[in-house]
C-alpha cells in the first residue's frame, strides 16, 4: 500500500533546466567570460548541490565568495521564473494523493529561497506537508539522507513510498534509500536514469504505466 510520495523539485515538478542553464551562463560570462555547453551542464551541473558544485566551478574563491556566487546565480534564476508550469499530470497526481490521504514531501538540493519561490510560482505553496532542502541537512543527494529524512517526516517506510526524480544524483539518492524510484526524462536520457537506479522512466505524470503502478499498490 502506498502512503507517501516524495518529489524532487527542479525538472520533476516543473521543467526548469533551461532557466538554470541560462542563469549559469550569465554568471560564468559575468565572472570570467567562460562558456557553458548544454552537454557540460547536463553532465556536471544538473541536480548537484550548490556547496559541492560551486567548489568545482570556482576552486580559487573563498568559501564566502563561493556562497555569494551561488546566491547571485539563484537570484538570476528566480528573476527568470516569475511563473512556472507544472509538468503534465502533476496536478492530477497531487489531487489523487490528497483524496486518498497520502503524505507528500519535496526533497530538493535547491536552496530554500528557490524552493519557496518555485512552489509559489507553481501555485503549490500549500500542497506539501514538508519541504526538505539539502542546505539544512548534513549531506545532500546523491547521499540517501534527504530521502530517509523525508520518509521519517512522513512516518512512512520505504516500501510504502514512491520517489520522483529527474537527475542522476537524485535517482541515486532515492534508490539508495530503498524507495521505488520513478524518473522523469526531462533532463537526462532514460538510459542514464535507469543506470542510476530508476525502476521506471516516464515523460510526465500522465504516463499510463505510472497509474498502473499506483493502482497495483492500492489498499485491498
């Protein structure tokens, strides 16, 4: 029986990778004229937590300066996303979960300001019982801790939950937490997502295979 659904945010509730790519390109151009390809973004940036990512991008900077760069990038992203569209089928899934009283949680490597901004831009500020962000935990994805914490907050066992992810770090984290992981192919190829541990890859939340999975786990 399913009692909990745990969702990543970027690329899962809404397709934001193009906006993040543009924000990173603006930041790197401002800093040292560096270019960033779509391929490099998908391979090395998408889904990573900022602390690790900005240490890689700016090894010469102090910790405080890296944090300032991260805050600048996220401000650029928020400026580009005053409104956002949910992925097809998401509202249907959330309404179903509400109707059958499933617990709902966001588990994201994004900073809290971004998470709050995105949920507001989607009109989903009140949809989730908990919003867990990597900055407030000891370890971000790909470590399973964020998803284990989400299960704990919802009072659910891994076998009672589904996780929805779109990135390799996210899929790795959710599957390592023992949760059946459904990947959205918004940012990565199905092959990469399956290799990272996804058990089902879908284009959006209207996929009949997802609804068959949910139906198969209804309470007798």
